[in-house]
C-alpha cells in the first residue's frame, strides 16, 4: 500500500525566502506525481504534475523535482510571498492503471510572514 | 477555462438520512474521482470512473454508491448518514494519466 510522507509538517518563514518542501513515497512504480495547494476550507488547486519520465517541472516561481528511484520529490518555492501561505500537498496515483485514485501526504502547512 | 463543478456547495442532513452529491467534470475529461476530506485530514480516495465504468475503489463505505452517467456527470449517493460522514467531499476529473483537477467541494454536515 502506497504511503506518502511530507516534511516538514509546518513551516513559518519571512517573506522573500526560498523554500523547499519534501515529499517521499514508498512504492516507486508511479507514473506521475502531483503537487497541490489548499487554502483553508477550499478546494485543491493543482500546481504541478511531473510525469515519471521527467526529472523537473517548472511553473513561475515553483519548481518540482522527482527522483522516482529513491521515492522522493521536492517543491521549491522561490522568493516567497504572503499569498503563498497555504497547505501544500503532494499526491501519487496507484500503480494499477490510469484511473487509480491519488494517495495524498498529510501536507506542509506554510505561513509566509509579511 | 471550465472547471469541475460540484453541487450543492453545502448540505445539512440528519442522521440516517440520504444525500446525493453531483459532479460535472471538465469537458472532454474521461475520468472522474471522488474524495472525502475530514477536518484536519488529507483527502481520502473513495471511487473513480473511467468512461462511465467504475475503475478503482478506495475506502468507500458500503453505505455509499456512485455512478457516472452518459453525459459524464457523476453522482455520489450516501445513505444512512452518520455523524462521522461530516466532511468535505471533492470531485476531480482528468484525462487518463494526466493532471487531475478538483472541484470546490461539497461541505456535508450531518446533525
């Protein structure tokens, strides 16, 4: 059974810092990994999807890397802003097929201090 | 751009009642997923459909059922509701093997 772990569970930093959020998973036979952002009581916003054949994916100030063999992914946030405050979740699909449900980590609760 | 539409946004039911949640996926997405998120918890996968056929099943209680219709919208039916069913219920859609997009969720409160 796939297990996803995110470190740290919470992080509070001043505005402008560069951040690294970590995600690890136990079953490396995944075909992609997805990072989400969730604001309190709201839906999940997809940030980045990395296919298993890719090592990195970038969107604006966000960069996600994937090391499938070691079961790790990182989300790098450059020049953090107060609007980045949210919970960040990584998720991987099951290994049975394309419509498998996602297994989520418990998230990193991020606070950016103005 | 069109997003995943869920209705209703909020629902209050009494114990032992039945609830039906609806999901309208992004056009041309062939896969629909349902998730349950309890307070302070990560989303838990319930069930998925690919091309209107049930595809994967997670931790969905036997009291819950779901289906996907010919127009690709999906409904989650929840019977004999319990207090512990109070949660945010999300629907997501995707094209197979690609990025999943989530709706804003239905907040179900069982009293």
